[in-house]
C-alpha cells in the first residue's frame, strides 16, 4: 500500500512532459578522483552537466548536480530513483525534494538522500531530478543518472574513501582536547585526537598556524585557573612539537575560566569547560 501511494504521489507531482537529459547507455562513463581530503564519483550527463557524489574526510557522501547552463527553475525539485524501462521487476522510489538554485551547482543533496541514490544505483535504479523549466520553457526538465558501469565505479570510489583522513579541517577546528579536573596530562583520547590533527598537518602543507585556546572550569580561583589553562596548552604544544610540528607554527592563548561552553553548575558542564581547542589556519 505504501509503495502504491508513493507511486501515485510521484505521478501527481510530475508533469506529463519533460525535457530529459540522460547519457546514452554506450556512452556512460563514471570517473573517480580525489585525495586524502575528498573523493568524487562523477558521471557526465549529456547535454546538461555533471552528476557528482562527494565524500569529504570525516563525513558521509553528498550529491551535487552541476550544470553547464541551468535549465531548471529555482525551487523545489522532485527526487526519485526511477526504474529503467527494461526492468519490469523494479518500481520507482520517491526520495523527497531538494532545492534547485541558479548557478553552476544547480542542486546539492544531503547524505540521507544521497545514500538512497547510491543504494538505488546499486539496485539498478536511475536517480532522477525533476523540476519545472524557466518561465518561457514549454516543458519541465528531467536529469537522469545512469546505473551502467556503477559497480566498478563504486569499487574504485570505495578504494579512494579508504584513504581519506579520519576528519576534515572543519571538524578538527571544532574539536577540543579534554582534561580531568585539575589535570594537565593528556589521556589516550586526547592523544588520539591530536594524532588525527597531526595526520592532517602532514597531509596539508598549506596549514600555516595551529591556534591553541586553553580553558578551565570554575573550580578554584581565577589566577590558579589561568595557570591551569596555560599548563594544558603547553601539554598540547609539547605533544605536537614532539611529533614534528615546528614550535613557531603554534600560537597559544590561556583563558582560565572566562569562556565556559557549558554550565559549571554540573559535573558534565565542568568537564566540557576543561579543554584546549585547536584551530588550523590557512593563508
């Protein structure tokens, strides 16, 4: 019943006619490229542009539709995994909506729907984007991603993903090295986080500065807490320099208990406030 309802809703949502962009079976080509920071699985869509699945380090895959010349009207597009005409054992599956924008990147789809699109390709379905054309266009626009050759391309994509760093620069810059109450020593979890930062620093020579901001909870007086935060920053600096980071590349600030990120009224809040945050900065 649910599948039937989805098909009915899909039929109601889509116009009867559409200008369809789909690469011919014999011309379908997937390409995989990337590095330690990002992997891309892409397919050129004849006459329209490029369909790209993107997997950043530390994140799940997303989907982008790039256009040489955007023929879709900005607004909500329908997403669905269509069934090829030769597969009577398959049915179209509605994935929801995504926003079309004017520009070279016509549409970006978050990981939930991108994952469904990838699953559809593995099942022989055709991820499809359907949206009204511009006001003077007689038909709507439909862009179809082919599943031809997907299995081999997926294998190559997985090989690329296996070489990604555990985190990306945004995630590292939002991370915090935690400390025990009154403590300045790095525990195994803190060292593991710093090892990830070290891997990123080694892979990206464009990182110019490592900014350390050290904090404490409010247990004790202000002067003691400021010194405690200084000792924590020095502990992180020492670990980084011992593992090859030039000391002149590291800058430090010690804030004591002035900038809490949680309430000091609870043990959980105080634990969050005992921290050294890292920020990796490029030119």
